[in-house]
C-alpha cells in the first residue's frame, strides 16, 4: 500500500524538465498524430529511433521507461497475436495444422502447471512466457496421438506479420512519448498546463480553473486517502477482520467495515479542506494569481519548431511515400 | 507466554530508494498479566509501530516477535492464523473514526466477537459487559455511534476491543483530544479494568503526569530505540530526561521549584496532587 507511486514524476535535470508543461502536452499530442500518419515499418523504425534519441538527450533512463511499459505488455502481446491471426493479406508464410487431441491436451495442462511453478522464481518471467508460448505451439503441432477432438489451421500471412510489428511499434512509440510527459512533469505543473490550455473553453461555459482545481485536489489527496485506508484496515484487522484470512461470507461484512469509515473520513476531510480554503479567502471562480507562472522560453520555441518539423516530415513521408 | 520481542527491526520502504527505520533492535518481554505499562517517546519515535507489532498487524523487517506462543517473523507463515493473535492482544487505535461503522453502538461492539465466531446471543452479552466496563450505561446500546461525543466514541471503540476479551490490551494514545477530567476518568478506567481482570494494559501517552501516577512500568522510545525500561519512579529520579526528549511530571516540577525558591527539603517524588499537597504542608511546618 505504501509503495504506490502517484503520477510517475521522477525529479531530474534534463532539458525536458525545463520545458513549459503546455509545450510538452501539445508536442506529445502533435507527435502522436505524426506517428499515426506514418505508413511503413521503415518510417516507424526511424520514428522509434527519434523517440530513443529524445530519451537520451533528455537524460531519461530507458530502463525506467521500459519498466513503465510493463503493465501494457499484455496488451502488446494481445495486439500482436490478434494481428497475426486475423490479417489474411499477402503471401502465406506458415500453414500448419494444429490438433487438439487427448494426449496434447493433457500435456498442455502439465506444461501450464510447469510454467506456473517456474514463474514463482520471479526471474526471467518474460523469457519463460515466450518459452511457454513456443511450447504450446510445439505441443499442438506435433502431439497428434490419441482421440482427436478438433483441428485448427494456423495460417500466417506476410501482411499479418508486418501489420502486427507495425502496430506494436506504433503503440510502443506512443506509450514512450506519454511516459516521458508524466515522468518529467510534476502533476501540479501538468494540471496547470491543462488549465491554461483549456482557457478558451470558458467561452462555452466550462471553467478550466475549477477543472484544474478538481484534478489537483484529487491528486493531492490520493496518498492521504490511501494512508487512511491502510489505518482503517489495520484498525478493523485488530477486531478480527483480516481480509487476508477468513471466508468469503465474512469478507463482505468486512469490506463494509472498511468502506463506511472511509467515506466518513473522506467527507470530514473535504469539509475541513473547504473550511481551510475559505479561511484563506478562496472564492470559487475568482481570478487567482500563481507563485510560479508558466513561461514560454527559448527552449520551448526550439522544441515547438522541432515538433512542427517532425510533423511536416511525417506528412511529407506520407504524401511522397518515402520508405 | 505474553509477548517477547527479539531484536526486532522495522523499516518503512519509501517511494524512492530510501527507507525509514521506525524501530531498531528492540528486545523486550511483556507479561500477560498484572502490568500497566505506558509507552512514551516524542512524536515519530516509533511508539505506534511498536504497538502494531504487538498483535501482528505489521510484520518485523528482521527479528521475531513471539505472541502467546505464535512466532511472528518477517515472512508470513501460512500455517499461523494471525487473526487469532488479535483476539489475545487487542489494539485500540488513536482515532475511533477508523473503526466505528455500524448504525448502533451494540452492533459495532459485536463486530469483533462475531468475527471470531462467537454466537450472536453471547456477542450481545459481551457487548453489554464491555460497555459497562468502559463506564457507559446500557442506554447507549441503541444509539448511533456517529452522534456521540469524542470521549464517548473513544469509549465505544475501546469497548469494541474489550468485547474480544483480550489478555493484553494495547491503547494508542487513548487520552489525546480529551479534556483533563476525561483523561483521568479514562486512566482510572484502565486501572480498574486491570485490577478487576488482571489483564496487562499498555497505554501510549504523552502525559507524564498520567505515566507517573498510574504506570507500573514505563517503556521509553527515542528515535526507534528502546532507551528505558523500568518503573516510573526510577525514570523520574534520573537527573536529566533531556536525552529522552521527555519532561518531568507536574508534581515533581512544582515541588522542585518550591524547594529551590523557599529552600525547603520537601520530598519531591509525589505521584498525585493530593500527595504533593500533603508533602508541601508537612514541609512548611517543619
């Protein structure tokens, strides 16, 4: 509970930290559009290279970003597999018959158990996963003894492989870009940037001030509420309501015993916060000044020009079909 | 039996690389009966963390805690039912808001016993008994715990733990936020519960007057280390408490000042105000 990082901001010194959050937000949006304009793997590879170069110049550890990619690893694998299976264009590369038979199913179950046991080791998880997938393929391909339940044609087309690599790289670039944004921008700066960018919306009746305030207060209170939740859990555990032990029937009651104090404390906190803000003369909707105002500097201008350059490049690439 | 700490360390791991050592190398034994222990130390000295080790709410980073024969170490052992420890050692948290959740006081007190599979009728009896022990009348049984005053809430939350009939009762700053009279009432209550039932009671507090008057044993924590373990008399007879970041009780401070100002020879070690008054009278007569 205590180790949850909110936002992924890691303090640093690279040039990305000195940028105005508005520049970063808009640049990331534009670069995403630019990535979507690209049409071939070669172009995407170049874009990926540029993304890596940005990381290196910005002194951001690539390991950090890679770790940020972990949660979406499943999504990447899923996209990859999906594309391989369902894209039926181009020349056929692989055409194999996979068999679900009694023997192969039993071996499959055993293989899965072996894999689950091995993942307990915690190291080489990724490698084990690929090994597992390869094993599943080999089992289905060659173990054709015993009663055969059904067969299944495993066909891979050239375009399928191409598209799956294409989509995965595109996702990788986009996630890297957004990770860079959250890694180098404090949540407060980010909300301030969003607030400034949303200014024009006030003409259609949406107050960007209120919006930014809501975001920053929620961000500010996530650790506090987590801390409170932890204390409530301990307090109820000392009355015998340990969520880790105990039966399902008891657990429902135990969850209520956590939720009620949680809500009461959250309401109390928000009342206190409202009082504290009012006593410091906060009036909703009134114009407020900031201690640190955002500055659009030379560096921002350079980054903006670079971004526009990259966008132009990708438009050109699309129009002229380079690569 | 009771609780044995053996070289217990505990550190909170921080968001970034650093970690914070809350308690360091603590070894101590707590008997399962007839002790009224106070745990003192400045804010952030690890009192609450130590208390949470006493009923296995947190697990030590290294070292071991033996609680009524069950060994708690850094690794969670699947064979041990940690829940049972919480029935033997009851921990009352500082803020009653963290545990009150039912719509009536009775149901809230019954929550603990029901978690330990006590039949409902018995749990009701236990609730009544616990409520009586904390000095509230039965008319409170059907009241909403959220409409009670701060002191009453505190008593109900203590009753919620007492209903489990723990052998050792640990209270995290039960007297904070109460008026002086309420504090004294609560401490008298603990004293009487301890006398009646022979349970061991451990109270975390900042109030040296209460420590001096009520405790049979004092544990002093300073920056996570156990720096003193003994009777309050021997603690306050020390010439200086500044190394512990503590202060003397009011009686000692007042009597010491009187001795200095009037060059009298009053015995300054008086636990209560009435004892101190008698001592002053005697001192001025002679």
